[in-house]
């Protein structure tokens, strides 16, 4: 099986400050990678580098065997889409218009809206179940609804790879579960490769396939997500003791920050 | 109302304004030849200049509002027009009379001033990430003050004639004779309008935020540079000819947004037409309000714009908190 994404030894320096050093990982189609780490670990830098916002000072990134630095922004957008953090920005679009804008990379100023564009849009709407509020203004939606629309717009881009930047922070528990279910569905049923930046250890440990743990710009460890929930790993990562128990319903291991004595 | 219906209505109203406005004004003569001369050589070119300048200023305002994602950001509030004014003032002070490839030297001077101001605002807002809209506007105010004091300084050093010329021009006026100025201004504003109309999808995405625009495939940096360049050119050309006519770029796009929505594919043509019609109307008022004396049109737009700015500021504050 060929690699979808091959990141090797990338280093990002801004004004002599090393934000990310010697980071490497590979993803295959259908993978689900969670990027964890304390604040300032370089998670956002990694996402920005993958999106082409920041150029790595050293190292290479290959996406579908093409070097990222060779891709135009439009070609990159046909390979990789992005869901931002929910942060209550005012968006003055209807939901339908916003999702439609996901097709930007396939058009020029004068090209027509084709059947395949409509198909991509319909599919994105049906997967995310955004039909009920399609004609509402974005700024009238709840946080959970906005995130579903954000995911729909990213799906409309029809990319093999989807980046999510803490997609559930600032959402209430019900909407967190809902958005996480949707992400898993995209990965499992639609074979979309996911890279998710998260602070939710238990979600990452249970649902993702691989974990990249970053600390101060360095890769602390990279491996199967089943290895994440261990006291030593978590202590190294966050400098915090954790205790473990089993989920009463599913029996899965759950980590909880321990109370200081 | 559907956007297309609104746009047709705006087009019709603009057309009516354009056709009837040359006939408004003081007439002290009954001689048909003189009346014809006044209409053809003074009134019609004046209406055309007002329309072109109004369209250009309104479109540039719209672009700034989208790019800075802030309804209060316009070439005027961010000090770009002051930069252009300083360029043109220095040109008058130095007594230069140059032209580059048929373009008037004062246009080039104003364009340079605008470009310097815009680079200033942009590098400051870029240098400090997470720039709040308040800080952005305050930067603009500071830049405006700085350039204004340089203009005053230049004026102080000038002789009486130049000083008066600068003063009248700074008030923003459209008193022109013949078609030379129309032909000077039209290419700049047309080019600028064409590029803005071509980039309406990019403007929509920029309004959603740089990260979203980038991930959808917009080459954000290049689009920004291109837009900064053409808006500087457009504002520079208008300011060199008509002086800094304030607030058109803030009021018109905002009113159009209320009428037709935020989708730039509709908003841009609406703003172009409405901006033109609006300045033509303001100029009619400026000609008639204390006839036979004309007041500079910039005084009218600023009288309307000041309260509008305050209203927007209060409304915008209430929304964001």
C-alpha cells in the first residue's frame, strides 16, 4: 500500500526559535492520527506546515508522492482540507453558500457549476446531516451545528486527507460526542484519512489509530494509540500523574488526572 | 428580495440619477448656446467624474472591509487616503509638473503615498498576529494623524497660492471642466473594478478568515498583494484628482450589504453602481444646498459619514460583545 502522506525530518524555525524539530511520520489511506501535546508543543505549527502556511526550514513533506512545496494552493486544496477550531467567528453566509465555497479549488472565475460539484455538495450535506439548516445564516447556528457545517464544507472539497484543529473544544459534551462520532464515521465508512489535533486523551486513545505526541517542538513518541494510556507516557507528556480505570459501559481503559495528595 | 432583483433595482435607480442630475443646478442664463455649453462641458463631465470616483472609493472600501474582516476598515480609516494626500500635496509643494507615460504626476505621487501607507498598516497588522480590530483602527488613526501633520507642515512651508490650492483640494471637490480628467481617471478605476469583480470568490473566502481561505485553495498572500496594489492605485488616482472624499467607502458597501447580502458576487456590482450614484447625489446636494455658492462634496460626505461611523461603531461593538 502506498503512503498518502510522508513527513520526514521536518524542522520549523521562526526567528531562530525552533517550533518543531525533526518530526517524521507516515500515513496511509484510511489512517487516523491524533496529535497530542501540551500547549506550545508545536501542534498548530505542524498543521500550518501541512497546510502550506509555514514552509519547513528543513525536511520534506510528500503528499501522494508529490512534494508539498511544489503544489499550488489550489492543488493542495484538492488533496487536503481543514476544519478549524470552533471559535465563534461571525460568518455572514448561508450554510449552503458556505458549503458551496468548498468547491473553490475546482473552479476558475468563469467556470460553471457542474453536476459533479453538486454531487460532492449533496454528499457532504447528507453525511453531516446539515440539510435541516441549509438555508440559515451561519451566525445563527449553535457551536455544534457550525462544526458540522465546517466539516461539510471540508468534505465538499473531496480530499483524501482531512485536518482537524481541536474540532470539539468549546463544545458542550453532547456536541462533542456528536462531532467525534461524525469524524469516526468519515474515517471508518468513507475511508478518509484524518489528522486531528486534540486535548482529549481518552478520545484519542480509544478512537484514533496512531498517536503523535509532541512536547516543546520535539516528538516525544509516535505509535499505536493503544499504547497511549500508560502512566509513564502521559506523565512524560503533560508532567502530570494519571490514574486509570475502566469505562463502566464499554470496559475501555480511561485515564483521569490524579488528585495531588 | 432576491439578489438579482435588488441589483436590477439598484441599476435602474443609478441610471435615473445619472440621467437627471446634470440638469440640476443654478441657471442664470436663458441663452441656449451657453446652457448647452454648461451642460456638455461642465455638468456632464462633473457627473461622470463623481460617478467614477464614487464607484472606485466604494469598491476599495468594500475590499478593505473584507480583507481586514472589519466593517470600519476602509482606505480612509486606515490612513491610506492620507498617504495619498501627502503624496499629492508634496507634488504641489515641490512645484513639479511631470507625467509618466501620459499619467499625471500627481497621480503617481498619490499612488506612491497610498502604497507606503498601506504597507505600513499591513506590516504592523501582520507583524503582530491576533491583531484586534480596535488596534487596527487605532493604527490607522495614528497613521492618518502623522500624515496629516506632514501635510500641514508642507502647507505651512508653501506660498499663499499653493497653500490655498492644497486646502481647497483637501476638502474634496469635483469642479472640473471638460473631459480630460474623466479620461485620466477612467482607466485606473476600470482596471481596479475589473480585478475586484474578478476576485469576488476570493473576497468571500477571505471574509471567512485566512485559515479557511487558504485551506480552500486561495493563494491568500498573492491575492492580498494584488488587492492592496490595485486599491492603492485606485485611491491614489481618485485622491490626486478629487481630493480625499471621505466615508463613501464606508457607508456605501455597508448599505449595499444590508440591501443585497454579503456575497461579493452580488455585493461588488451593487457597490460599484450604488457608490457612483451616491457620490453623484452628494455632489448635486453640494451644488444646491447654499447656491449660488458650491461647497466641496467632501464636506457633504463627511457630514453624512461621521454620524454613520459612530452608529456602526456602536452597533459593531454591541454585536461583538
